[in-house]
């Protein structure tokens, strides 16, 4: 029984768009001979004139999944992401970024302007990833598995607002004020209320073949009672039904969320973990406490190393050479706890294992298996299931 029928029209449009852009970038070398100061590389098509640099790129993630959980089973195939990305740099001071998503939950993603008035200092405004969670801030092109962990159920995702960041030698400090994002993301409602976020990271080890990362963040939001928030624990593939959801939390007034994160890499091995707890204060009703966490590990079998983005304070994924050919194995256990005495929504866990083949720096194929489980709901029986997903990914 297929629960999620194919969406051929939307998929074909997204594939056609991304394929056309990929062809543009692959053909960029010939075009570079015709247009002065233009070049094409692994980061898309770049055009330079004086101190101004323009870049056109994008990403295409095509998924096929088969799943069963409890009494639900099915299969599906669809474009997970088909994104057009444009950026412009004016000297070393001003950067503009515009990203438009055309697949699944389509809409604006990055839409911001950043100014760097001094070394290490960045002032940024627009629609952007809220600087709260390490996992959320990592690029979807570099994620070890097809989807982020269940802890990401409580991350803010994108938000509209502004931030100030200072990146020093081995540390970052970021603060900002945000409101609801311009558009929804898969598994995440744009409704997050108005409020501020603070994040600090410390990397005492930063070497060519190893790093140690520690981080913590705090977020406070105030909600409009007419637009209540909701939290959803998506499965190991966006093509499968969600595992748990709070539904709209009527009467929600404030949110206070805390995040602790850890990552360590040495040679071809990396481990990463996070814990997020969120408390929802409600009008004339008991407060709600939710939490999520994960522990994951990766091994680059072919001997490559893992990178670290010092300026943003996040692991940046496998460092792949131009020729590609790398193979990576990953495993992760994650949990989201939506069970509260005042709201019977239960908990969800996912045990995932995956293998990734980096055909080139721009192209990779992922194959993931996940064991899913939901429990702790008094009116709904506990359930478990299996899920398999394969992804073809093109980033340019």
C-alpha cells in the first residue's frame, strides 16, 4: 500500500531546473573563454569584475524510499531539494545571498545581507538559519545521513531577523533577534515566535587532521496566541510519514530552549552529539517540557579527513579531493521526547546506518537503513518499523 504517491509534475519541474543549472556550471569553462573574468569550479559559475564577485550555484537531492512503521507501509520517490543559490561579494566587506527552493516545501531559504566591518566581526540581516544548533547549521550537502536527527525537531531552522557574530582564535560568540521564517521547511513550521538567541563555541583543538568542538546555545521566544507553534519528529526520510507531532500548541506563550553540542574528529573518524531541551509556557495550562538528543559517528574508509568551519563554529563534513572516490560509513542513534504529563504525544527513536560514495566532490550517492520506534502514548500502541532510502545528490 503506497501511502505517498509520486508527484511527477513537481518532481520533473525541479529536476529540469537543477539539471539545467548543472549543465550551465559544467559548461562554464567554455563560457569563461567568452566572458572576461568568469570561471566555473566546484562552487558553481563565478563572474568577477573588479572587487565584485557573483556566484550562481545550486543543489539537487533526489530520494527513493521504502518504509513500514506499525500498520503503515509504502514507497515513494521525489526530489528532496532542488535549490537555486546566488551570492554576491563586494570586496571583503559585503556579502549578499539569495536561495530559492523548488522542491517539496518550496519557498525562500537564505535571503540575507552580511557586513564585515572588521576582521572576525559579522553583522547579518535577513532570512537565515538561526544560530542555535550545530546540526541545523551544517549544510544539507554535507549531512552524514539523508535527514537530520530527531533532536532537530526542536531546532528553530530558518528565521527572519538579524545577528552579530564574532569569531576569534578558536571560539565564536553569536547573538541575534528573530521572528518567524518567510517559508516552512520540511518537518519544521515557520512559526517560532519573536525572541533572541545566544550561541557560543570553543574549539581547543584545531589541526589539519583533528578537531575538538564544544558549544552551547540558548533561545527565548514569545508567541502570538493566534499562531501557536508545533513540533514534529520526521522519520529517517521525508518521504515517510512523521513519527510524532504535538499538533498546534494552543495557549503557548513563551519558549525557552537550551542546546549543548560536542564533536571530535581525529584522522578519518568523527563523533558528534547534541542535546536540546525546550520548555513551553502556556496561558491557563501547565507548561510543557520536550527534549531531543543524538549520538553519531562517521568513518571515511578511504582515509580522507573531516573539516571544521572555524568562522561559524560547526563541523563542515568530509574533505573530498577533486577526483572524489571517497567512501564513508555512518551510524547514529537519536531520540525525540514529546511525552509530557499534560500532553500525551509519546516519544520516537531512530537507529540509522548509512554508506556514502563521493563520486566526485560535487556528486555523491547515499544509502541509509533506519530502525524506527514510537512509544509512551497511553492511547496508541507502541510501534516499530524499518526504512530504507537512497539519495542521488548533485551540488554545484
